[in-house]
C-alpha cells in the first residue's frame, strides 16, 4: 500500500510532489548529494550545505584522531526505514553507514589511503574510493543527515494534502550544523501501521548516484594510465600492424585490478584525475526523473493527460465550483510543470496573512523555459491565481496578482481563467504591467491549459515543453 492509498488522498504519483512510496518496502531510487548542489531554491541550498557541514566535520575528526567522537557521530547514521528508498526487497531496512557498526565504518574511513592523503572531500567520494560503500548507503546517509529539512518538508506536505499528523513522535537524530551534534525531539509526524513516515521530494531522487567508480576508472583513470605505460614503454605496450603502439584497458585491469582498491591506489597516484572527474560530474549531474521513469521504477501510473483535459472541459464556471477548479488546476500544473516547478502551496499567506495567493510554486528549473526565466527575471517563486469566472477578467485581477510580487520572492505569475473575450486587450494590459515594472503575468485560458497538456504529453522530456509559455512571455517584454 502506498502513502496515497493509506491516507486516501485521491491523487496518484504524477499529481503529488513527494515520492509516493510503498509503506511495506522500498522503491529503488536514491538521493544523490550532487542533486542537492544543483537545486536553485533556498531549501535546496540549505540541504546541500547541511550534508557538506556534516561530512567536513567527520573529516576533521578523522584528521584529529578523535575516534570515540567520530564513532558516536557515525552511529546516528544507523538503519532506519522512515524513507522507504533503496534496495530492500522485503520490509524496509535502510542501508546507511550504520548498517555496519560505527567502529568498523570509522575504521574503513580512517585507515583508507583516501582519507590519509586528503582525497576525501565530499560524501560521494567515499562511494568511489572505499570498498563496501555503495549508492544505497550514500543515499540513506544523505536522508539521515537531511532528517531536519525533510521533516519540515513532510509536515508541509501533510498540511497541503490533508495527511493527518500524530503528535509527540520521536524525530530520530537531527544534525545540528551549529553545535555539530545530533539532537532529537518529539514532533508531529505521519504514522502508519508500518511506523513513522518521512517524505522525500520526487525532484530529489535518481536511478543512481552521479558518481560511479566504474565510469571513473574506465573513462578517466585508465586513459591516464595508458598514456603513462606508453611513455615508459612498459611490457603492456602492443604494436599494431602499422607499427602504432597501444595499451589496452583490459591489460591494465589484469595487471592493476578493477575493484575499488585498484581505483583508490591509482587515484592516490593521480589525484588531479579525481578532480577532473568531479568537475565533469558537476557539469553533467543527472536531471530529475521524468514521469515515465518514476512510473517504471515505482510501478505507478503515468499522468492521464486525456482525463485531465476531460475534467477541465466538464467543470462548469462559477463561484460554487471555485475550490474544485483551483484543485484541478493545481493537479494539471503540478504534472505539466514538473520537475521545473515543485513544492506547491495553496493559499500561501503573504504580509502576515493580509494577502493570499491561490497556488505558489518553487522554481527549480534546471533547463528549458523556467531555467531561462530564473536566469533573467526574479522568479524563485512562481505565483498562480485561479479565476473560475463566467465573465471577463481585467485590470482588478491583474492588479491582485501583481500585488503578490516582490523582488525577493519573484515577479512572475500565471493567471488561469476559463476564457477571454478580448485577448488582444488583455495582452496589452499585461504588457503595461510589465513595462511599469510591476511584474510579468501570463494569462492561461482553458484552451491554453489544454495546449500545455498536449505539449507535456508528446514531449520526451521537460526541456522541450512550454513553447506556448515562451511565446506569451515574449509578448510581455517585446
């Protein structure tokens, strides 16, 4: 049974911001530390900083020989099953560093040439260089370190989707970046028959970690080793019929090995190759999983685009259906704009509650229209107002949305309505708002929303969507 089924949310994975995990086992997706560094939001930066803070402190203890403190630190990365991500085939067990004893993990880290030589700098480095530490362990370790931010995210999602919270649940160890210690407290959390639950944003999960030791060895270390063997004229050098010398990667693996120990030994000799690989990975970190990829790995249904269009066409305009319309528009936009826009908030309060926004999204766009938007215009948040009117909208509605903008929050919004009698006049009003530096408002009618659904249904990935939005935005700035 999934979270959505247990709590009867009436929504499936494409319309939920979090990973709709199965409560009795794990889903084979992972949280990649590199994915955190690629996030644009304040929340994403906080998470990346927290992981870096923790691992840097581990390395400090390692260098200072403070074994007892380090083992106590690592012991809080023990096996937990609140996240339900990873490889468990049966009941969730967790595979963090604590799946071995803290002492043995500390021994592996402290005795490794990687730490002695200063090669270890980031948490995922250990996935490359230390035997026995794999992607499931790294992912679980990241989730444990991020327990604090993920708990806050879980509470926000429970409030948003109507998931009940049980009071006075033990939080488990929460890493405090200031005091450099683990704390715990009694907090409200969702609880099921399988125990407490901590939700993870689906924008964070990947099929695998971006750091792969076999990729690093094959495509970065081995070419350097081939060059050196050729320069030395070693006995591994072979000659082709035309006299061209070569050294095969197969012969290097046979001589030096191909496990992580071999990777570590060669990295100690060529530390600049590790830096080169990390720079490469930073430029090409895996993007968030698309709907179809999540569907395949999690066994969930992809978005039902045709059904969304049908529901929109069948919904009558008017005040009585305003709440239903807002909920439907949120489902549509959350599915269409994922993974660029995430963490929706309904009736987001501004100015101590004196103003509200129907729907607010966090802009995490890494490519395509929303990435471009973030590079050129304040759009850390994107605001959406929904008007289920049976009449024309005009300046009052535009002014209402423009009043929600601020440079620190964002100055881009979407006004969604059923139809517009005079599109040219409304477009001129939106352009006037932009020229007056009061923000950028794109108006979407039923026809426009249906066109966005069509774009999403045929696009292979999110980078090729939203051409119609780009046209509308260009009309505001030209």
